[in-house]
């Protein structure tokens, strides 16, 4: 069961629409769906919302520390509320996935992502869930830094937003700890189409 939903990004208006903030976009969309407001919490170095659903308390968090020290915020909240690493989901931008697709993954390396690298270090483990939101790759490693800190093309932004809306459908399964079901929902690139009604008498 996921108790802490973290979205990674960089604070400040100049970063708001950049690819590196896809995790922020996801948590913002989730907060919108749940009618929650994220408020600054100095103790956790971030913007936070806390709510209870079906008797289960959970938290939304956007670290406001800048990406490469995101772990400070995540670890502070997790320690205070005694949330185990496996009860944490981190939504973040992913270079190795095309815009419009996402992957749910447990554990593994940080694969060079600075936000994940710091979360690994601060939690002392990589055993937490990641929601990898595809932003695509510039094709050349030397251009990656510039790529993640730039705004996606309008059609890419639309694809990412559509993907965010779709992956939010996994939220009830994530809350219930039904991780296989959540994974299926996240990895389906298009929602299943409703079957057309059968004509009468057939």
C-alpha cells in the first residue's frame, strides 16, 4: 500500500513547464482529482497535502529543495510519519521512455537521475516504487541536461498530460496495495475501449 506519493521537480516559475518537472505535474493532477491543496511545510522542505481515504492516511509531497537534494524532503516526511520505503511512490521524468508512456517499477538503480540518486542516499535504499513518466531522449548524451530543463514541444506536453491523466486511474489500486493491477493500468498505453452495444435480437 502506498502512503506517500512524491512528485519530483524544481521549484520556481522558470522551471514550472520544463520536462524535469513531470513528477510535479503528476502530483498536481492527483491533488486536483482529490480536491486537495498542497501547502508549504518547512519541516519537510516541500509542499504537502495529507488526507484519509477509506480509513487510510496518505500524503502528497513536492520537494522544494531542487531536484538533486530531493531526498532531504522525502526522508524527513517518511521518518516523521514512519513510512517505510516500500510504501513510497516517486513520480519522475524518464528519458528512456517516449512521451505519452509510463512505467511502474519497484527498486533498482537510480540510472543517473539526480532526484532518485539523492532519495536513494537519504533513505539508505532503492527499495521504493517509481512511476517513470516518459519525456523522451534528445538522442545525444551531452544534450540531456539542456533537454530536461527545456519545455517539451506542445504535442509532447499533450502526450505527457494524457499519460498523467491515464496513470492517475491506478491511484485506487496503489492505495489498496494492488500493485499488479496498478502496473497493468500504468503500462496500458491506451485505456480499454468500451465494447459497442450489441443490437437487439442478435
